[in-house]
C-alpha cells in the first residue's frame, strides 16, 4: 500500500513539474514575443506603417531619407509628396526643408518647379541672402542676383578681341583667353554657316557696370534698372566669360528675329557657350530675355545645360557646388 501511495505521489510531482515547465516555457515565449513587439514599435517601419504609409512607400522612405528627415516626415500628415519630391529631377538632398517650406506656401506649383526655384534661390527676393561667388571655379563661376564678385575682381588672362569680330576700337573689347579661343571656334563655325557675328559688349569692370546700372536707374527707377541690368558686382560681364554678340547688320534688339540667332541657339553649346538668359527661364534667371548674351562655361557644362533645358544657375547648384 505504502509503495503504491509513493508511486502516486511521484506521479503527481512529475505531472506538476511538467505543468510548471510548460507554464514557464509558454510565459517566456509570450514575454519574448511581447518584448520583440515592443522593440518593433520603436522602428521607423512600424511608425510609418502606423500613421498610414503603405509597405512599399515605407521601404522607399527608409531607402531615401536619413533619420532626421524621417523624424520630420513622421510629424507630418501622410503624403506622397516627400517621396515624389525626392525623385524629382535635380532634387538636392540638403535642400529638403527649403523645398518643403516653399511647397507648403505654394501648393499649386508642381514639384519640378519647386525644385528649380529653390535650387536657383529664386524662392528669395533678388539681392537678398547674397554670397561672394567662388572664383576658384573659374569658367564655372556663378554670378547672378545672389552671387557677386568683389569690386577688386579682375579676371586673369584677359585678351583683346580684334575689330574683325567686335565693335569699338582695338583693346576696348576683352574676354578671358579661354573664352576668346572658344569664341573663335564658334565664330568660324557660324561663318561657315553663312553668318557674321559681332561682339558688342564683353568684359566690363565693376565701375563700368556701376555706370550702366546707374544710367538705367536714373531714367526708369530701380525696378526698371534691376529688370534689365545687373547691379555692380552682380554682372556676369565682370567675369570675362561673357559676350554680347549679334549678327552684323542687325541691332541687338532685333537679333532674335535673325537666322543667325536660331543658329546660335542650336549650336553655341558645341563650342562651350550657353544662351544665358532665355525667354522661358526669365523667372529663374531674373533677367528679361537676351538673345545676344552668351556665357562661356566649357563644352561639358554647355552640353548638359542645352540638352536638359536648364539654367546655368541650376546647373551650378546641382553639378558644380
Ligand atoms: Zn550681356
């Protein structure tokens, strides 16, 4: 009898042990699962899904943005704008908040316009937030209404453009040597096509630009002067990489009606020149269309600018800076 009782006791203990083991195992598993869930809830993936992004969008966001920007995105309503924005041509990651800020104030604008405007600083008023341009960029230096040259800046290696190709006395028209050499190539090609280009204006000193600007200001006021001339220090002509050219027999104003202009428009880039102030980009360059104003930027840059129909201002922000 005693033996049987003992056996039963052992059996009970054994069952109890098994129950305990199972209980411990189950609760441990549940605890680990709970812990894992808690950990997962801390991830960006969970948080983004939780506020309503779809799985593929989440993957895209995680691939595209850094922590700081994801934290920012999490504070905002679910929107595809951020992803679309990041995929917009010429999107510059460092300008993310500027884009978003400008987008919020201009909800009717498309994303490409937003990117273009912010890249070229035109979300700000002209002549505000200005910086001294980086002259070490040489023929890729940017001079516009936000980037200026100091009064003392004079280009190295200025050469005179002979009267064969320019108006005025010998020595009155100058450009940097690389600009002049490229211009000769352009001139020869245009001449072969049956045209005769003449340089009407080229390198201009700070003081000369001051005169030009002041003349316009006196006759039509500051807004008028700003719309057609650069303020001193802000003129590309001071770089020595800029030429105003037009066909012999034409005035500067009606050059745009000539075949020569059409040729120049389609071929200048092959020789490293761009038409700097085009008709369709007036809002970006801040200048009224100038059919005659060409800028030497080198063949590589000129090709990209021509083929993508962007301004030098945007090229600089995306490729040079
Ligand atoms: Zn000009």
